[in-house]
């Protein structure tokens, strides 16, 4: 493999707690001491002046639709989009067709990952058979015989509390996290966006914030009773945040993520953006958004994740109520997060890097998020100040359902390296030798 010496960049390594201009050296696909390569004429030198150099970004919540929905996304196209966005590790959800609920299916998915993925793609497995919420899948067999990193019925939420208690007891025994799409189906009542004047004006059914917060509260109690690690996905409501803040103060083993779109947008954007801003959980109120921003800043929310959810253009076209939930996220996540969080002073740059690298990696115990000597050489280079207009028509994804198309953002990925090989270089990246 080619050796590289990346020089003059602002290196932010949250694992070491460092933020300084220095060199990063890569040999045989791993991080090495720069002194090892400084006088090696065969080493390719990359001048990263003006760029941030950090561990490859980590996204613990993506949907790649393979198998069963390849017209929306595949493992190949999804990981290509991830590379464009600076991500070198992604965690795939199991709401495929068929769902990923057995050792046999996991092994088939792993073979596709091995054959087609451009970045590291990790697999989650269903909590229940067929994601139906009626019977627990064979969690012990999947934990024993595969490398699944979490259990989840994401896209669905197990409604039967006794069944979820049983699953949590097994997950605690196995010490594997449950990542949960928190949704109380008893009160969702066909809602397609957040309840309020915007839903009334659009003449569609709204859903209250309690749709989410009721299940967050339930999961906190189940974690308290079993010791299972419950990770709450894509939080969107102020009430959910208060539940999480109290639970963490009580030492309960719960964590949470938030998406860039819930941080940047509110329900007031939905009438203008239409189905491009239809996701589940839905965009919340301005007060909800403020609660999310404060929770990210004070540590109540542990990480940023995209919930990258591709849908074909024809599925998102037409009637808002009938359109599927979900938006793209991988290619815009860093730019939107820089714009929303760093350039507004809510978090500093080292903290934002941590929230998108080391923090999500630690939540699911992934081998990622560090530039330590000996680590796999997953590296992202980005310009935190570059302005660009999001153009989703050039996306590496098979789908185009982004709420940020046409929006000016500040911050751009320059290049992405995975396992010591460049998997993305922006057209503006002026290091042709890379």
C-alpha cells in the first residue's frame, strides 16, 4: 500500500484530546509515527494547510435498503455517499426486505459488505422476528455467531412492554446495546408531521411530541430495571430531552443521538420544503430545536447521527401525506453541523469533531474515531470555512430526498481516507498526488 505524510493540517484527535498543527503519517493502512516516513522518498506528501485533519467520521444510523430496496440505495451507493460526506464507518439498520433477523441473513449482508462497501459498514440485527414486535429474534445466536453491533427494530418500535423487557434482559446479558426508534403507536394516530398550526394549515394529521417521549420514558425504566444499554435514536422533542437529562443524572445506562436536520430545521420549514422535510420523528417546534441544541452542548445528547433514509424521487413526489418518511443525510451532515453548531458558537470545533467521530464510535464500541499510532488509517480532511450551495443532483446516493438542496452551508469535506486508501477527493482538493 502507498504511504502518506499529511502535513501542515490542524489535527484534531478527540481520543488524545489534542488540537494542533502537526503531521499525520500512514503506512500499510495504519497510523504511524511521522518520524518513520519523514525521510522516505517513496512517501507521498499531502499539504493540508488550511484544512482540519481528523479521524474519519462515524455514523451509527443509516439505511442502505439492500436487500429489497436497491432502487433507493445499495451498500455500494450508500457507502459512496458516506465517503463524500467524510464518513469512514457507518452502522446499517435492519429494516430491509427481508429484515435482518437471523444469522443466515446477517452472513449474506456481510458478504455484500465485503464485496461492495467503500467504507467500513457495520450491521445491526432485529430485536423481533420480521420486525413485527410479536416474538423476540434469536439474539443470543446472532451475538454468538456474527459481529452485529446492536439490536434494533428501527423503523418500528416494539410496543409490548413485557416483550421489550425480555429483550432488554437478554441484551444486558450479552452486553449489546439496544438502539430504539421511540414511537408510541397508540397516540401517533396517523400523524405525518408535528402537531400544530403548520399541520392544520397543510390539512394533514399531526402527531404530538409524546409519541416519542412516552417510549423514551419507558426505555429509561427498562434500562433501570435490567441494566441494558438503551440508545435513543434521533431525538426530536424537549420532553424527551428532560427525561434523558434526569436519567443520566440518576446514572441510568441510556444514551441518545440527534440528527443534523433536527438541529437545523423546525416544523415551520415543512410547508416550504414539503415531503423533502418529512421524516419520523418529525421536525419539532422552535422550542424543541432549542432544547436539542442545549442538550448537545451540555452532554445530554451523546452523538450526532444522520438517519440517512433514501427514497426514490417518485415516492416523495405528489401528496405529502402519502409520501414516505425519511431524508438523506450522509453527504450534508458535516456541512450542516458546522453551519448550525460551530459557526454559531454552540460547540467548538474539537467538540463537534468528537460528536461525529469518537463519541458515536464509543457508544457502539466500534474500532474507529482515533488517530492514535497503530489505529486503522481512517482520516477526514475538511475546510470548516468553505461556503458551498448544496446540490443534491450530484449526490452519490441513488436518491435525492434532501431538505438542504439549494441551501448555502459553511464547511466542506476535502478528502476521505479509509484504511489508508483515498475513497473521496473533492474537485477542489489541490493535492493531485493524493
